[in-house]
């Protein structure tokens, strides 16, 4: 069961590294009760760069945990 979650985490990490805008667009409906203007909350290019760096770290940890689980 934990391997399934780790594979899901790896997919999310890959998405953060390759295309962080996709996760932002997927999370848009969750912002509905809190945000009036969705476009005003979109991260800047620097924000997306930080998300990519965090994605690399997240991906590295998820892969390491998967290797340890096997």
C-alpha cells in the first residue's frame, strides 16, 4: 500500500518539476471559497522556479523512500 502512495508522490514530484502550472490549475477549484480573482493568485515565474526546486527535493525524497521500501 505504501508503494502505491510513493508512486503517486513521485508522479506529483515529476509534475512539479516538469510543469508546475498544471498543479496550480488543478488546485484552482479549491481556491473558490477564498479567492475572488484566480488570475491574481497565479505565481510569478520566480514562484514557479521555487516550485521546481521544491519538486526536485520532493522527488528525491520520494524515490529514496521507494528504494528503501523495496
